[in-house]
């Protein structure tokens, strides 16, 4: 977001949420046929646009309220989007939907650690040859991300209270609380106690942004709510079509999680790549790793509450080949981010791992 334009909302940022609301209303009153290919295509475009709009308005509000509340607003907005997409499919209770939250969170971690970071390092390496960042920030974020990923995606395979890849209710509640607490502590460290860790240069002051006016922030609050409602209802409309399309393409059910993760991460991913191209790799890493931590730290507890309250089945543990990819990704990320400097070679390594993940998601 350009600092000098914080009070000028782009046309698309209000047009997309309004258009999504109009389409949904016309569907409810049966003016638009719900099963029309044109309507479904339009709904898909508006869903993607509503995701971007929600993130944009959350960023405007974040600038207005300041830290640490700004990071919390943005994290909650992204979580609402992801939980809406997951729950819209869980409600249908089709075969395999009990693995959807696991598949989405795993896909998010893989897309962030290998896809987004890989593209950032390649783009930055091609344009700037070598880029630097703070190792303190990277090690802090990776330690939290690795812990969150292990206790939610790996540990359920080895507990004894229930058979299979699950936690029982008490375990799920405890792990969910641990995720929220750990993510909250990370936010405190990032935004208050050790803000200098997450700057491009520890000697710099924290970047100062223009503050949006109260009027702009109020408009963004309304448009954020409208965008999130649009995401929730459009996801509910499109979830059967998405599942049917995945099945018709001969892809496994787990690929639904890859698509959901990609949609949710797209706005932050684009911002991260732009920052890397502008030689601001620290900003890229903050955006990418922050998105992954918010996904596990908030999405898993939110979906757990839904599953416990509705009695829906909820599987978390990864299969062996997925655990191998997770361990490899965390290891390579820790090696890549250990020196504080990166080149195009590290980016290529991450992109190869990402390609393997996508291929095995399609051909397990």
C-alpha cells in the first residue's frame, strides 16, 4: 500500500465487495440462476476479488489502529477467509472432508516455505544478485512455525488416546489453546518487545506510515465486513462446484486444500514478491512467515471449535510422505535463512521442493 494514498480507496476495493453483495442478493431472489456457468464463473472472480479487498481494508484499519492491534486485525481477517472456505466444505460432510483442514494447513506451510519464499529469492536474486535480512527475525519465526506445524500436523499420529491421525477432545482443546498462546506471544515479540528484529536494518527506526483518517478507516471497516460476508457466502456457493471440478479432473480430494491455501495466500504472496523485487527481502519474509503462522495459530483452533461444537470428524495427522516433505521444508528453510544472505540458488532449491509437493498432491 502506498503511504501517500492511504485516504484514497482504489475503485476495485469498494466495487468488488458491492458487486459480490449484488450478485448474492440476485441469486437469493432467483433473478440469477444459481447453476448457470456464467454466474458460477462470475462468483469465482468475485470470490478472488473479495479476498484481495478484505486484505486491503484490513491493512487500512491496521494502519489506523497501530500495532499490535493492526497485526491482529489483519490476522483475524485472513483467518475468517480461510475458516469460511474450510467450513463451507465441512458442512457438506462429503467423503474425505474430515481431512480438509489438515490438507489446507499443510498446503499453506508448503506454499509459504517453498512457493512464496522460493519465488521471492529467485526474483530478488535475479534483480539484485544477493539480498540480506535479519537472522534473528527468521530464526524466531521458524522456531514458532516449526513448533506449530509439529504439534498440529505430526504429533496426532503418535498420541494414544484415539486411534489414527486424531486428537481426542481434551487434546484438541489443549493444542488449540497452545497454538493461540504461542501465536500471541510471537505477535507481542514482533510488534512490541523486539520490533527491531523484523527491520531490514536493526539500526533503523520502525517504518512510519501515514495514518488513514477516521472516515477512511470507518469506510474500510464497513467494506471489510461486506468483503468477509461475500467470501463466506460465495465460498458456500462454490464449494460443491470446486469439489466436483477436482473430482472430474481426476485429482485427489486433498487438492481442494491446495486451492484454498493458494486463494488465501495470494494477496500476501503478491505483496511479498513485490517487496523482494524492490530489494526488501525482510518485508517479504515477514509477510510470508507471518501468514503461515497465522494459518496454524488461528485457523486450527477456529476449525477445532467448529468441529467440537458440531460433532464433525476432524483429522490432523499427516501421511508419511507429507511428513517427510514438511521436515525437509523446515530443514531447508532453516539452512537458507541461517546466514542472513540469499542468492538465486536457494530460491531454486525451494521451488524444486514446491514442484515436488504440487506433483505429489496431484499424483500421490
